[in-house]
């Protein structure tokens, strides 16, 4: 969607925090128009993007706060499926960047802020790490409350901390692909594979069915060859089983997993995919997913 100058300015104002004074319900309506160019209908939502906004306002289970916290969710995962699925911690948690003793960290690691999305630093060689850039990025994240930009309420109460995880790559030896399993009512519906994070062409997203049939759900998929595919993960069935266990009891959740060293690793539980502002999926996909998400109990409430 090509946005006009007013929409771009409004979206930027929301991201910068200039609209924090606006109540959630009105703010989400404004952002829906600013980012998608569409009117948000709370009383009769049809698409996934619309219904995600409703879930933000109405579905408020306390356990969600623990699930979105990248540190506290580790205990939940250990209790639910076992600690063997957790990427090993090599340091933390720390409250500020200056608390990190880099001498005690291995040569390769990943720094992550526990309270947001995107606040991470990937270090593949500690001797070449730009500490000033890393510090600036982490501090910027620590000073940001992720709740305000998309009004994803669980993030509002997560304490900002830093952890260091083991650096990992998959069998390609160059990246760690994301396998994002979208679940409706605790059942995996599709898997979105994210690949090419370290490529000059940028990250690419492709949808597959649970039996690994390519699904043309994104803009641009029509340009791909008829026989396009990507090799499935070796542990696909195990990933689907994990997704069922972790999404049980939720109307909508996306279980993000990795595969490395021949094993499955937990990434995160995503409650609001793309914060309900997904511009990559086709309108038909948005509507298809919306039909699978039942939010009737939250209407007129």
C-alpha cells in the first residue's frame, strides 16, 4: 500500500511516542488507517489484522506477561516442554549495558533485550564487535517501552533487562532460519519460514502448510515458479507437536522455533503477529486467516 504524507506522519508519530496520551481503542483505529489505509471495525471485524486489534483490547490473561518476557518465558517453556528446547544462556540477566562483563562471554553470542522485539545484537566475533554501536542499540531498546507503538498490553509490565544467548546457526552454516507456526485454537494452520537474514537481498518470508505445500499468501508469491519450494526442517513433526502444546488454550498464537544441531529450539511465543498491521500478506490471506479466528465472545463487550 502506498501511504500518503498524512498517514506516514501519523505512523511516525505513533512510533516516536507522541501519541501515548491517546486511549488504546482510538490509537489502534488511527494506526490501522495510518499503516494499512483501512478503517478498523471493532463491532464486525473480518480480517486477521482487524481481529488482532480486538484481541489486544479484550483478551487479557495474566500469563501473557510472562510469555512475552524473553527471560521469564524460559521457566514456562522448561515446565511445559522441557529445558532441552531452550537456547542456552551464556550471561545475564543484566539491568544495564554497563553490567555486562564481556570478558566472561564467549567469542560468539547474541545479546537480547527481554522486553521488546528487535532489541538484539548478534556477535560472531568478540574481537571485532563495535561495543559503542552495541551499547547505543541496547540502551535505545532499554529506554523504549514496546507497548506504546502497537498497544500490545502485556509488554507494558515487562521489566527491561538484557540476556546473552548462545550464538547458533542451522545446517546451512550461515543463518538460523525462523519457523513461525501460526495456530488457531491450539492447532497449527501454517508455517512461515523466514530465511536470508544475513543475505544482501534481505529476509524472505514463505508460507507452507503443515504437510509442507507452498502457500501463495504473500505479495510477490505470484512471481515465483510453479514448482517453488524450500526444504522442510528435518524435525517438522516435532515442531508441529511443540506448537500444539504451547498454543493450547489460545485463540491465536504463533510459535517461533529454530532448528540447529539436529534439534528443535524455542524462539518465542507471538500473541499478535505483526501487531495486526501486516502489509506483506495478500488481502485474501488476511480475510482467510480472519475466518479461522473466532473472536465472537469479545464483540460488544
